[in-house]
């Protein structure tokens, strides 16, 4: 009997029966014993393969999505016994796992304590606590970049291997989390005492869903993807990740396939992602020269595209407002305190409408006198393309007097 139970083909048939029983209305407790009898040695990818098979046989994706938390609950004990996956430093899977660790820390050490304060807060202090919660939820929105990299960069490769069902199910849950997060942010930013319990319930559901997604990624999805994708495909995902951005942590290790010189199509990887010189209206520069120019400008630059997404910042040596690569891909309103977000939105509205072409501010920061200019970026046809933020310490300039000629 033990040989039969340990047979992978038999186990998959039995697991399929268990999932169908769950979909027919049986509870986790009713099927758990049956599952425990066959769980020994279960491969993390088996659950995804079974879900794919059920979808291929006609079970609606929405139905699988509806009960995917139940599936995970039944399989949790067995999956938790599996060893933690390990990858080389800088591998995309390692980046996903580091981001999950940062998300867990943000939720456990910062958001949950604030939520606890809100539960105990009196009418006089509730709004201030809700404001703290809004700021943390703006940080938590970074999870969108984590999910977008998974959806836009990993799912397409899985689909190439005809693994389409589990990604669709997971994408649906990702969207549910995004929806909960948007609703919670809106309720916290526009806090009303009458909605206190509704906000608390929404937050608890949101945090539970993200917790569950972290488990599903690390115990089911990432091991399955690691078994499926080639090293070259992982490298392609890594190269394309910078455009979307990272969640809460900034990768500090580079990784390349062990065959880093040639990809599966025989193309030299060292050249594949290193385009040649870029021709401008006023000259020609290499990507390296462009990077060096931005690093040596006497001003700090940040560019936000027309959709309000941060796309670029200059990494100057003595940056006034520190930036990390985790800001790339973040909505600009989430980069400012809630109290000033409406000001930023108004500036962008004026730029889009053509009412203004720039807006200037100046503030004192210790020994610095900081001048900030927001400039509307428009294409040759005059269409709004984004916003450029230019920041400079003008105190040394204010101290200039007399003349200093080049001959001096």
C-alpha cells in the first residue's frame, strides 16, 4: 500500500479528487485526513499542475480562484515541511523572496501595531492614527511592482510551457489584493469615525490576503517556476525588471546564467542588452556617457511619466533628497506625505491642461537653501509627456559676488 501511496501518479489522482470534493462543498476538516495520508513527498509544483488539469477539463478559472485559499490551507502543513528554496545572489527568485520578507516586516512591525492603535484610539486621536496608517499603506502599495514583475515577466514564460491556469488564478488574487489596498488607502486618507470598524475589517482582510500570497509564492509558485524556466529566461526577466521597479528593497547583486556568454538563440548576452550609441537632435552619446553625465550634473533630476509613474532619477554624489531604485515604478502621489499629495496632483493637472509650464518652490534645510522646480515635459507636438523635478542647493550661488573670469 505504501508503494501505491508514494506513487506520484496515484497521488495526483487522489489530490485531484480532494480538490473536486472541496469544490463540491466539503470543508477543509473533512478532506484533511484523506490528504494527510498521501502528502508525503509532495512536490510543490503538483498543486499547480492539478489546478491546470482541472481548468483544462472545464472547471472555470474563477471557481479555482474562489477556492485557492482553501487549497493552500489543505496543503499548508505538507508544503511547510518542504525546504526553503535557495538561489544564487541576485537571481529573480531571490529578489522576489527578499521583497516578501520586507513586506512581511512592514506589515508585522509597522502596519499591524498602527492598526492596533486605531482599535484602541479615542475619537480625538483616531484621525491622527489613520494618517499614520495612510503613510504606511502608501509604502505597501509597492507590492504592485512585485506583482507586476511576476505577471508581466514570469507568467508569459509559464504560458509558453502551457501552464496558463495557475497564473490566471494568481493574477486574479493579485488584483483582489490591489482592490483591497486601494479601498483601505482611500478610507484611511479620508477617515470617518463612522467607518472605523469597516476600515479595520478591510485592513485585516488585506493583510491576511498578502500573508497568504507570500505563502503561495514561496511554497508553490516560485518552486514551480524555478523548475520550469531556463536560466536564460530568468535572465531576460531580470534584465526587464528595472523598467517596472522593485518592492521596498533594492537588489544589490547582479546575476547571470552559468552560460552567460550565449543565450538559447546563440546571441551574445553581453551585447544583447547593450545597445549602441543613441542619436539625439544635438549629438550622439553612448549609454555609459549618458549615465556619467547624469551622475555629474550640479542638480538632481527625477522624471515622472505622463501616467504619474516615477521612471528615472539621477544618482548624483550629494543628492539633496535621497532616492533608491525602489522608487522606480511607484506612483508619484505615493512618494509624498498624504498632506501634500493634493498639491502634487494640482501641479500635474495644471501641467496637463497647459495652464502652467513650471512651478517653483524653495525651502531651508539645515545649511542648504533648496530650490525645487517642477517642469512640464512636452513632446514636439506640445503633448504632455511627464514632469521633470530639478533640485539644487542655491546657497553657494547666492553667496557669489563680483566676477570670476575663465582667465582667472
